[in-house]
DNA sequence: CCATCTTTGTGCACGCGTTCACAAAGACAT
DNA sequence: ATGTCTTTGTGAACGCGTGCACAAAGATGG
């Protein structure tokens, strides 16, 4: 999962398992699509297929929310949309600030999936004065100096960080100090936050690396021989730690 | 986890648990930073802190790769960088195509984290003829008609989909037919792929929804009374759930 | 060469999440 | 009403992942 919780050992919130919470948005999306097609009811089997999960898992997930289905029939689409929305807190609107108006920040600012789910962009923020005032997705970019004021005035509790890695921790600290208690971090850094603040991170390059691992494995299964050397013998060699230029050429280290 | 595996029940690849694989890029990033500061060795405790994980977990993760540490000393930074890179398959270079040159696609095209880890953008592709030939991050946008040719000529095995949801499945099918076996999907849809093809998805709005859930819970703990009604009784009551605002009124629907 | 001190590598136990499989519940027809 | 048929909701078993706690390994100093 590109995704990843940072702190806290997967607490079970109000009896709803973390894993279930993470799937609710998936169900919600599938249900919304059904709703738009005016489908009145759906069985766990059908909905599970649409959401890409096992039907038993889906039923168990829903059982944590309550008994919302009708045996022999299935689930009422509209009703379930409402229940899940309420459970996720999407029936209220959440002001959000996005800090860092590079390509990614701009992309998020224009992302339709936010507004339609109760998230309202309270402000776009960047430290570059060149950008101040410029319109992105119809909203003016505000300068980083205004960060604290914006957060407090709008009662912002969710912040999105799309700055370069170097600036992320400082921005995070300022957001938290101003009252933000949930952070979505796109910068490739580990953020340190006080207790009570949730951080979720999305790292684009990590996802690709995981794919590369599996891809390599697939390729390796066909050849299955070459230098898939035993890692055990490696230990003895232990090179003198020559370190090449930045961003490294491959070390000529070669176990065994 | 923003991330999410789509298919396959968490196979254990070559003895390395999925969860460990997902953390390797994290360690690699922390190690690269140490390497740039010319730190020769690092203990599991220090590295774990830098990567934001438990030190016992880190040691266990490394133990799946082999015995690369020295007791009483720690791990050789350069050596470990190389071993992890090799394990993840980052010592070879992976041609990647990005399909869908909207804001997000453009952001990814310009993302530095790719090139520095062995991913080479083979082509940027979009269906809009208006975009064809235009330069994004120094690369010319190619038309979707060329997709199959590009994939085959460059032996591309990894594809990134940043199209609108409606186009994603078709693009996916074409990529797979042309030879792609790993897909990173940013479109908010469930992709169906044949066996042997890996899909990872990143859904920006899902992450926010998970944060909203926890945020709501935090807010609810202080008031802890109002309509946090027991879901059991709810069934009978089944409120007429008025939900204001655009984007669909709330179902006055009521099963049973 | 021996003693001490640091840090790894891992056996073990525990808890969460997943899946199976089935009884209970309700719709629907007769 | 009664029986059949569909689909939910969940008890129970299993497997993976996590974290503790410690023995083994090696470095370092005398």
C-alpha cells in the first residue's frame, strides 16, 4: 500500500477495524456509481465485484456498521450511500489547505474527487512570492506567511503537503501549531508529529518500486539462474566502502 | 495505506513478505540520505527512527534479505543501499509510459523521484490531439494511437494510468495487450486484468476520506453524545436523512 | 587471550484481518 | 399459512504481521 499509516499501532476506532475503514471509500465509490444508474438494490456479491473485493469481506465490513441489508434481497443502494457517508464523516464539509503549489499541488487543486465528497479547498499556499495571487483551478495562491491565519480563520483541520521534501517538516510543524490535526503528506519524508495528529502519506515512487520488485521476480522466474547468488556468503567480502558520486553509480560490490 | 494491492492474496515472493517489500523503499530512501552525508554505518535503531518504523521490525525485514549487519556495529550504509536496490530491481532501468496528460500526468512526468531510482519515462501519451507534440517536462506528448507501438518498441513493462476514470479500463486493456505486466493506476476505478498482471492503485480522495473518518472521531470524543446513536436502534428510526447541498440529495429511502 | 559491551538476528506469543461455511432471516409463490 | 429459495450476518479457524525479549556474535580495550 502506497499508503501507509505512520503512527499509532492500528487502533480500533469505535469498534471499526482500520482495514474496514480503508475500504469504506471503495464501497462508497461503487455505490455512488450504482446510484447514478438508479439501481435500487445490490447484493453483496455484485457490490463486492464492483469494488474489487471478496464478498464475505464486504459483508463483514458492513456488519461493523450495523445490519443494513435485507436477507434474500441485498442492500438498498441509496440508504447505504448515506450510512457510509455518515460513518466516514462526509456529510459535513471539511475545509482543507494545500501547501506547495508545484505540479502536484496544482493537480490536486484541480482534482474533482475532493469537492464531490465534502472536501472544500479553503486555500492554496506557496512560499514563492512569484506565485502569490496567481489563480490555480480558480483559486488564488496565498503566501506562506498567511498560513497560520488561514488555518485559524477557516477552522481548517486537514492539511495537504505537496512541498519539496526539505520544506515538509517545517510546513507540518506550522500547520499543527495552527490547529491542523490531520495531514496528508506527499513529500518523500517521514514527518514527526505530536500525539493526536494523524499522518497519512502517499509516495509515488514507492509504488513504482514495489511494482519493479514484482516485475523483476516475474522476469527472474523464466531465467532463474544467473546472479541470484546466495546472500549468505556476501558477508565476508564487505567492501572498503568506496562511495561514488551523488545519486550513485552502482557500487562495484559483489557478494561472493 | 493509500496503497492497495488489487489482486492476489498477498503471496510471499521468494520468501520476502509483502509487508517487508513495501517497506524496503522506505529504508532505501533513509539510507540514501545517510549515504549523501557520508555516514559509513548505521544501527538498526538509528535507521528505524529515520525511516519511521520499529527497530525490531526493521531487523526482521533485513533478515529476510540475508545477514547484512555486523553485531556490535550496525549496517554498512553503502552496502545496504546496494543490496536493497538490487532486491527491488532498481539496478536495472525500467522504461515506463504515462498515459493521460492532465494535471496529474504532467506532475508525474516532472517528478524527480522516478529518474533517480532507475525509472525512465519512455513516453507520455494522451488521446487529445491538441496535446500531441507539446513538450511536458522536456518530453513530447505522443498520441494514443501510438500506444501499442511505443510499448512494444521500448519493451515497456510498467504503465502508469492518469486518465479520467472512464478511459482507464480501455487504456489498461491496451497496455496489457501490448505487453505491459505492471500497472500503477491513479484513476478512481477498479481495473480488471488477467492473471500475471500486477495492479497497484493510488486514490487521492480515499486518503482524505480516511483522514476525515479519524478527524470526525476526534471531534466526536469531546461532545460524545448527540447523534452518535447506536447503530442497532438506528435501523428502526432510519432517519429521513436530509442532506443539503449539491451532489445529490439524500435518499429518503428506507428499506424494510 | 580474556572480559566486557554493543548490536544483531530470531524464537515466540499475541492480535488483527481474511476466509470459509452455515444457520437465521426474510422475500416470494402457491 | 406454509414451503422454498435467496442472501445476509457471523462463529470459528487460520495465517500473516508485529513486537518483545534474549541468546549469539563480534568489536573493542586491557
